[in-house]
C-alpha cells in the first residue's frame, strides 16, 4: 500500500500486467509477470518461486504423465488427511493464539498455492 501511494506510476503498470494474465497466456510469460508482481508485493494466483522450486525437483527417468499422476495423488492424500486433521485435538481454535495450535488455519492457503504451482509445472489449467 505504501509503495502504491508513493510510486503509483510504477505500481500501476505492474498491477495491470498481473490483471492481463489469462489461462491462455504462455506459461513462461505468466511466470515472468507473476515474478515481477510478487516482487512488488502484488498477490498472484501462482507463486513463481514455488513453481521454480518444484520444477527443479522433477524426478529423472519419469515421464511427465507419471509425474502429473503423482501430483494428483498428492492432492488425494491431502483430501484423505483432512478428516484426520479435523479430528485432532490440537485443531481446536485457541483464542490466546488467535488460531490453532497445529496451524491448521493455514492449510487452505497452502493447498491452494501448492496445487496451483503443481498444475503450472505440468502446464495444466489451474482453474
């Protein structure tokens, strides 16, 4: 917010670039724009640093289809784990912390960011 107030001539074009990105935009162009936007503090659909880290850890010898299946299975594992996490006693809201003891309140954001990055690495539509 401070940067937008002091340098609107700089932040305006960056925010416009981030708004112009569509699912049809080339993945390299999208990542470049999101990297610029996230460096300026503009929230993005996909974290470019996470995409770069995940793309660098691809398993050698596996086909892209197998790698994509493993990513989908990771999301299934998360879905199966949600009821177990909900039943955990540390998942109760703690007013002193204004959150949960096991940080389960951060889980939704983590799932969204990780799934968006995984589908971007595999050139799939994140929507």
